[in-house]
């Protein structure tokens, strides 16, 4: 009886030990899971290596693109310096100042006898102690520039934000043009000075009427050039886009807007130029600071050198803003440069 009990206990212990050992199928499954884990680890490492390689390639490509841009800019500067353009520009300025100097200070022609000469203007402009109180050393001089630049910037941005969409719709939609364009053409010939009384009535303060008068001329130039740009697009491009399955909205954004872009930026260059002379007209009527106010006040106080300094400063700042718009347009329309280089526009 004891032997039988001992045998049964031994059999139970042996059975439990055998049950705890993995079977052949379990061992095969475990080995398969191990192999799968190794494969997953290998694939993860390979993906990490690929991502690192792509990141390194992207960084190298970005650095190469930046270097190529610098090389292109240096090449363009070299081409410009080796071309006759800068020297002809200097020659033009030299002839202008020579004519001014001869007519005013040497020959003293009757028509130019009351005008200040270039030597008087330069000495006053660069003097730490100017006779009439305004030079490059005067804080008031830069305050006039800042106030005028701020007014032109606000008016130009408003004219761009409203004139470009209006011009696009005028050129894109014939029914819309039939409704709006007659009113536009009725208001466009009215000069900004004729709007001065209404501007003073409609807007409070002295700042808003000046911005409004500056906005008007800029708005008309932007709208009209944008509309002409849309109308100049070859209709075959629009038909080709429709034949390829493009919808009306896609044609507008991918054909009309890029096609009108050269005319838009030409209009913006004209717009920022007319904004400056509209600003002068507005500042002569109202305002306490600004280049237009400076020119008008200097004339009434018979400070002719200061008046000419304001005029030259106005020309320099206006030229700089127009050049900035031109450079921005050339940057956005690099495809246009490539097209012209390939002879696409003859």
C-alpha cells in the first residue's frame, strides 16, 4: 500500500514536471517569435538608417541650394558690374548735376537765378549745424521720412488688398465688369486733390484723410493693370485647362492668377510711385509731419534749400520702395525669367 502510494506520488511529480516543459510545437513557436522579433528589430534599424540618410540628404540639398543662390546672386552682381548699365546710370546722374550746377551757379540764367545750387544743397544737407535747421543730423528729418513712409505703406497695402482682387474679377467675369467698370472709369479721372473736401468731411482727424488720398491713386493703378493682365492671357490656356478636367476655381487659381502676375507687379510698381505724389498732395493740405508737409512749409517760409532736400529725399525713398516691389516681383516670378531666357515670349 505504501509502495503504491509512493509510486503514485512519483508519477504525479513527474507529470507536473513534464507538463511544465514546452512541447515541440511550443518550442517551434517560440523560436519563430524570436526570429520575428529579430526581423522587426532589423527592419526598425534599417528604417532608422534610411530616415537618417534622408535627413542628411535633405540637409545637404538645403545647404547646396543656399550655396547655389549665393552663387547666382554673385554671378548676377558680377554681370551687372561688367555691363554698361551702372556706368550709364552714373553718367546720367553726372549730366543732371552738371546741368544743374552750370545753369544755377556758373551761368546764372534768369529762369534759375532763385534756385539753390547743388553745392548749397549738399553743404546744407550734410552740415551738423544747418542754416535752416534740417540736415541728416536732425532727428526731425528722419521723423518726416518715417511718417511719410508709414502713410504710403498703409495706403499701398490697402490698395493692393482691394485693387488686385477687384482687377482679377473685372478681367475674369464679364457680367461683373459690366456692372462695376463704368463706375470705376467714372471715378478714376477725378484727381486726388478734388477729393480733399470730401475726405475731410468723411474721415475724422488729420491722418486718415491723407491715407485715403494716397490710397485712391494707388488703387486705380493696381486695379487697372490687374484687369489688363487677366485680359491678356491667351484663351487657349484656359481651354486647355478645361479639357484636362480642371474646374472653374482651379482655372482661376492656377491659370488666371499666375498669368496675370507680370501685369500685377507692373501695376504695383506704378501704384507705389503714384502713391508718393498723392501723399505729397495730401500732406500739403493737411498734416504736421511728412515730406510733403516739409516741402510746402519750406516754400512758404522761403527756405528753398530745405525744400529741395525734401524733394530729393522723396525721390530717393520712392525709388527704394519701387525697387523693393520690383525685386519681390522678380523673386515670385522666377518662372517668368526662365521663360524669357528660353525664348518663350517673343
